[in-house]
C-alpha cells in the first residue's frame, strides 16, 4: 500500500510561517489534498489538487508538490490555525484507495 | 447549505452488527460519489468505503471487505454502511463525506464536505 509520512508535530509562533511536509514515493506525480481537523470536529478541506483553495479558506494557506514531498504552508499563523493536518492522495493501485497521511499536530506557541 | 448528518452509532459486542446512516441535504445527492471515513480514538483518518452516484461501483479498504456494505438511496438522499462481524479494531468515529466533483465517472476527487460523525464502540 502507498504510504504518506508526516512529521508528528510542528510548532510555530504567531505571525510566522508553518510548513507541513507529506512524504511519499513519487508523490509529485499524484494530486495531494490537505485537511484541517480541530479537536472534536470533522475534517475540513483546506487545499486540493496540490495548491487550490476551497472558497472560504484564507489565502494564508498554500500548497506545493514535487518529487517525493508535498508541502502545506500556513503563512502569518494565527491561534485559530492550531489543529491536526492530514495530507491525502488517491491511488487506485493501493489499498486503501484514499490514502491519508499520518497527521501533523500544529501548535501555535 | 450542504449538510451531512450521520446516525446509528453506539455500543455493540464483538461479532455484532450495526447500520450507519447519513442524511444528506443542500445538494443534489445523486450527482456525487460518497464515502465513509473513520477515525479510531486518538488516531488518524482511515478511508473505509465509497460508492458511485448510481450505486453501480463500490470500493472498500481490505480490512472491511466481506464485513461492511456501503449502499445509498438517492430517493431518500441517504447513504448507509452496514457493518457486520464487528471487531474491537472497528471502534471509531465514522464520518460520511462527499466527493468534491459532481457527475464524475471515476472516484478519487477530494472530500469537500463531511458530517460530524457517529461513534461506534465495539466492546464486550
């Protein structure tokens, strides 16, 4: 099965930039989506198809994908960005088809 | 406003069965692939199953094949997950989620709307 590896945690000061990586074999050839999940809440799609933002998601959220690493970047971090973040790809040759990353806890200092 | 509301969770003994439901509103349900995704307590997200707009294609994660069945009733705007032979490791919050893109023939678009989830606990 296809594996997506994320750092367990990232800490960032308010106003600074947080970068969350998602590693996978040749992930640059796949479309990567990112979800934000706050405690007790359902996940929210924040980036799709590597770098597109759904309506209502601040421009501070951006994404990139190349080689073996995809990255979610949160600029000018706010306290409200504290959450778990998951990357995800679709791989019809894998089990499961929808593959989620291991998740990264973003802590705002 | 798009809404997905899950129900049917609860406490069940190992080997038991449970049927989850997801009531959809605010969009044309019959136009979208739909998925079930679960999250064990304190753990990450795991996709469980999905179903095509007309129910003609269904896919499952290996760990639930032969035990879980996904289905839908487009007339009732509802998604279901029949869970049989439940195990302790099936304990999780189960979310229903909608694919981003309507009318698409193949699965795999991102999941843009999620319900609030329903908790399934498998324990004796």
